[in-house]
C-alpha cells in the first residue's frame, strides 16, 4: 500500500534537492555529485524514519536564505538547526505576533535572486525543446504551488516526451562526394555529386523501437530516388545503439533490397552495434564483406565491385579506389 507513495516521494524529493543544488552550484561555481546527494538523502530518511520523522529533502526557500546569509558549507545547517530548536523552545512568545508577511518578504527576497531567466533563454537558443521544458516547468511550479511536486513531475514528463519525439525522427542525410573525397550532407552542400549506382545515407541516431520505421522509410525513399542504384551505403558513425526492433528492421531491409537487386553496406559501425549483429545472426546475413571501418574504404570497395560501369561517375574517386586496390 505504501510502495507507490514512497516511490513518488523519494523521486520528487531527490529531484527537488538536485534542482536546488544545481541552482546553488551555478552561483557558487562549485561541483555537485548527484550520487553523494542521493546517498546522503537516503541515509537521512532511513535514520529519520526510526523516530517517525517526515521525509527529508532540501528546502528551496531555506537554502536561498542560507546562501544569501553567507553560508558556504553543510555546517551552516547544523547551526541553523540549533537556532531553530532554541527558537521553538524559548522564543516563540516573542515571535507569536510577527505577521506572516514578514516571513514571506524574507523568502521572496532570497529566492528571487535564484531565478535565472538567462538560463531559460540560453536553453531556448541551444535547442527549442530544452527551452520549452524549462518554461513549462517554471510556469507549472508557480501554478501548482505549494504542490511543487506536481510542477516538477509535469516538467519532467514534458522533457521526456520531447526527447522521445526528437529521437523518433533523427536526421537522415543523403550524402554527396566532396572534392576532398569525404561524404557530406547534400542539404548543406546541394551542389555535391551523388552516386548513380550507389546511394550513401547517414543515420544520426540510435536504432531502436521508436525510430526503426523512420529509418526504413528513409532508406527505401533514398533507393526509390535512384532507380539505377545497385548498392546502399549506410554511414553508421552516429548509431550508438541497436535493439531487437532495429535488428529486425535491418533484416527486412536486407530481404527487400536483395529482391530488388540492391546490396546493403555499412561503414563506421561501433563495437556495441556489431556485437548485437553478431549475437542475433544479423552479421552473417549482411556478410562481413559488407562492413567497413570507414566510408572511404566502403566506397572504394563498392566501385571495385561495380567495375567499369562507374566510368564517368563524378561520385567515384579513382585515386582512393586505385590506392585501396593496390
């Protein structure tokens, strides 16, 4: 009965504490260790539970007041707790008639200095999705006050959804041959020649269940735009992960392209991706001869296979081909 509530409390408490720590670290130029923070918070909650204490986490307002008062180490919290305990025991009659607006003014003055709109603007400039997540979290935290957990969870959910959306449609670049022999994006360099009998594409993202269909459509679309293509080269330097769905889609691509008389070749695949291919048998289906360490070696080998039919193709670099052959 308590597990779901305990999970939410621990998650929100840790997120709130880390958010506070990052805000403080940005002002003091210090480095934070999230693992140490999690360990300390866990020990505090375990020990506190023995005396029926409430769940322990950081307080944004108290931390802001503490920082503005000149605190520089964790000992400030020890002295603050002594002062609070002494106040509760001996000074409450003196503070009883103090208006709550006074405390509110102290907190607002301290916390306002930690609101960093420049950081939100910077996040927007770096990537609009980051700016949206930061803005939603800020507004939601104010809207749901004093239930800060709802604002934090909403901001986290928005960030996760935007990340999934971003990873579902990674960049797939159709590549052309530059004069220096390298492959470059034809959207950036529209005048670069592309192969007539081979298609080179670069996939900038991990191949997993959320984007495998996008990858398949992109490759098939590139082949459809080159009816005379005999080979498809996938430059895989940007593929960091391959799951079961990605492996299955590559299997389907191999079969479909083979039926159309087109070979599928990869270059620059990382070890973890090749390990998955080897474990699932995909490497045998592709063929070790169709995996290359770099795009240069792949292109040289492809044009050797195609032979004299590539004469006059501006995509082919005879110098690289002859050097590799020798």
